[in-house]
């Protein structure tokens, strides 16, 4: 154990402080959803927060990875962190002057999304440089653990801060976590540049190389498209969850926080499973089984469940094996992609895998506001009322049923495709 800590000391320092900063950012994102939905009551307007975050990420990732392979990784991470923090300061000042409006938040989220686009491939390469190869599985579990803890703590801490100090207090905590992570990265973490990086290669050639590598790895490419389909469903789910839970009589801010808390607790347990269990013989099969369990349970429980207890059980089922899936995918990618190409390949992967997220958020919000909620409002005594309830929020519940069916179908189709490739 002591020897492992010594070998991983720089990575552990980076992981812990960046995780703290990510928690602060997640709390701000969560509080903004509460703030905006409270003002507008619109699933679409709230979903646009995430659309604006992901759109630049999807559009620019394919180029950002190639640039990341050329740029100094540590310097890239520091500059992106600093610019993202400046957007939080801008939002804080607008709030204090009473000028904060939804369009400000959309613009700020777009800038944050762009910074994350450039930083993410640099962070992946930096992590690879800091982690000895024999620790890939364990550190993948650690990253899943961090994401799970963030999911667990974000709704609890953010709701408490939002209730007692408003969104300005959430902004303040976010900035403090940023400062800690920035100082540690600047002063205490050396990151060696990959020796074989070709910094003179033209940008478009670098992009083509990343795409060429993916085309030559059909199993990895199929997995990426599989997860693109899952992300489409998951992002529509994220649009529907606050719209349903905040609107139904048995819901509210506290219930939404509780449901998200149970999702985080399940993800935390799943992270422990990923960290402590031996590596599966077939990582691709493990990914398929984990996603099938998630897609075939949570959405249906949210659709047909009429109580917070059922919603929380659904959240546990939906998130329990996601970290296990993520850890196995991370090992496949990190151990397969050559280190000097990871920036551009990860970036191409990000564009292909995550382009469905803004589409899903936008479609989910629009379908709830324009289709499902109006449709359910006209079904006074129908079978649908007995299935999904009545009043505001029943349309979002109806959408969950559609998402459950779509999720099972996506898992079935891609499991068959991946089995043929193995």
C-alpha cells in the first residue's frame, strides 16, 4: 500500500484536488437548475443550460484533442481552469447587481463547455503520464469513486447552500475549490510531456490520424456509438427528472435532492465494486450487461412509480453498475490507444460519443413542454392517467416510459453487434 501511494503520489494529489474543484462546479450546475426552473417552470429553458455546455464540447472536441497533443498539458489545464473560474465570477457579479438572466447563463455555460473541451483530452494524457500501467484498473476505479461521491454530495450540499445562502453562496464555494486545485496543479504537480508527440504535424492531419485510428479499431468504434445511443437517452432523462420531480405534488426540491442522493450512493457502491473486484474476463460483455441492467430498470420505475420511494429505488438500479461500466471502458481505451495519440483519439471519441447529449437535452425539454405535458393535460380520465398520474409532471413520467423502451432496444442491438465482432 505504501509503495503504491509513493508511485501514485502526484496523480493522487492531482486527482483529489481536481475532484474537489469538480464538486464545486457540479454544485453550481445543480443550483442553476433549481434557480432557473424556479423562475421559468420550463423544462426546455432549464435543459438549454446543458445544451449550451455540451454544444461547444461536441463541435470542437475533434480539434481540441489534436491541439492538446501539440500543447503543453499542464499549461493547457491551468489556462482552461482559470478562464472557467472567470465565468463563475462573472455570474456572481451579475447576480449581485440583479442583472443575471437566463441568456447570461447560456453564454457562460457555452464558455465553460469550450474550456472543458480543451482541458479534457489534456487531462486524460496527463493522467496517463502520471499513472504506472499496472495501476490503470485501480485508478479507473478511483475516478469512478470520485464521480460517484460528487453525484452523492452535489444535491445534498448544493441544496443546503442554496436554501440558506442562495446561489451566491454556491458560487463562492465553487471559487474556493477552484483556487485550491489551481494552486496545487501550478506548484506541486510535474507533468512530463509524451516524448513521441509530433508538434509540427498540421492540425487537420492530426484530426485525420485520430479518426483513422478509430476506424482501424472496430470494437472500440462500436462501443463509442453504443454509448452515443445511451447518452441520447440519458440526457433526455436528465431533462425529464427535475421536470417531473419538482412538479409533482409528492415531489419538490428536497425530493429531487433525495433521488439524486440515492443515485450518487448507488454510484459510490458501484465504484467500490469496480475498484475491489478482479478484472472481468470479457470487458466488452461487462459493459453491455451493466448498461442493459440500468436501461431496463430506472426509467420504468420513474415512469410508473407514484412515490419518492420507488423513484429512489429506480435511481439505485440505474446507477449501481455505471461506474463498473465506465472503469472497464476506461481500461480498454487507455491500454489500447498509443500514448502519443491519446489526445486526438480521445477528442474524436468525445465528438462521436457525446454529440447526442445536447440533442437529448434539447429533445427531452422540448418534448416535455410541447408534446407530453400538453397531451397528458387533455387526458382527464384515460388509462394514461392511471399509469403516469395527472397534473404537471405526468408528461415527463410518460416520457420516461418511452426512454425505457428505447434504452432496452439500444442495448439489444449493440450487444448483438459487439458479439459478432468478438
